[in-house]
C-alpha cells in the first residue's frame, strides 16, 4: 500500500511540474501553420516576410528548427551579425548527431570573417559621465574598446553628457571592415545657449547696430509714455474743472460731477505711470544708443576669435 501511495504521489508531482509549461499559452498548431507560410515565402524570395512568420511561430511554440530558418532569412537579407548569432545558438543547442548542427557550424565559420567590426572608444577629453548609444542601444563601459560584430551598412553612434549638447556619428561598414571610432559629446550646452562661441570670444550682450536698434525702440517707448502722461494730465485738469462746477464745498456732487471725479482718479494713475515709463525709457534708450560700439570696431579681436575657433 505504501508503494502505491508513493507512486501516486510521484505521478501527481510530475503533473504539477508540467502544468506551468502548459499554462504558458503556447499554440503549436498556429506555430506550425505560420512556419509553413514562412517556408512558402522564403521559397518565393520574400525573406523579410518569411522572417516575420518564423519569428511569430517561434514566439507561439519555440523550436530550434524555427531558429535555424530565422538565421537563414537574416543571412539572405544581409544581416550577417544577426544570422551569425542565431547559427551559433543552433549549433550550441543541437546534439552532435543532428545533421543540422554541422550545417550551422559551417555557416558560422563562413560568416565570421565577413562580419564588420566596430570598436567605439571614449575620447580622452570627454566627460567620464558620457553616455554612448549605438543604433539606439546603450554601450556599457565593458563594451568600449572591443571589436563588436555588426551588420554591414549604416550605423549611428550617439554620445551625450550632462551639460553638453549630444553629438551623433554616422558610419557605413562594409563586409569584413574593421573600424575604430573615438567619440565625445558636443559643445558645452551653456556655450550653445549663450551663443558666445569658443573661449576668448566676445561675451558682450549687445553691440553696434543691434544695440542701437534696441536703444531706439526703448526710447520710442519712453516718448510714447511721456505723450500718454501729457494727454492724461490734460484730462485730469479737465475732470477737475468739471468737478469744481458740479460739486459744492461739502463734496456733494451731481451725477456729472461724480463721473468726472472717478475719471480724474483714473487719469491721475495713467499720468503717473506714463511719466515713469517715459523717464525710464528715454534714459535706457539714450544709454544704449550712446554706448553702442561703432560699426568700424565690430570686426575687432572678438570677431577674429570666432573665425579662428574650432567649430
């Protein structure tokens, strides 16, 4: 009886261990149908479409034969690094007596010398906090300086760092090519925002004709303020006259007198503000116009420093 109970417990435990695999949502029938569609597309030369079918089949029901077919599709599309990686996976997973293993190993050996390799290094002057991405994938410090297999074609290396503008490097790799790329982020973001250029360049906020133009504009605002103040002052006097005519000594007023009193208060505020704006505008405008650098001085040492800088 004890042996029977032990056997039953063993069977139940094996079923429990198998149940998670059954619950993972695999669909072998759909995977088989997609695999066959992929083979049809591959035979017709539509390798991109075939790869899509094979990948979906692999997702629904993983199988090493499907991985082999994905590798073949990638190779035929020129994606040598991807194909090389998948063939290596096939060779490692298949037993030695499986004929597909020998084919996978032979293709790994054939592809390896054809792989382009890119070595990305951080320039000595670059900030240690620089972040490097290759085709949207971040490269950790351990990747830097190593010859990494790539697919032939175009690649983008992007470098960024706090306080610096990002910089992109675009390279095109041919089969078998080996390239070393030293990278660094762009210029300091503070310089880019201030438009002050390289060290030694002029940092004056404004000069020459630009400063004069600003001075004339601000001065015009000042004149407008004074004119507004003058008009409002006249209206204050007019309102006061109306109040005097329509209000008695005890400040009892007719409706016309009350309206004139309120208007006079408003005009009084406008007069004060207009006078202040006018005085400040004329003062600042006059300073900017009088202190502007003459046109003949605008191509002095500062301009030469910008022309001679590193862009």
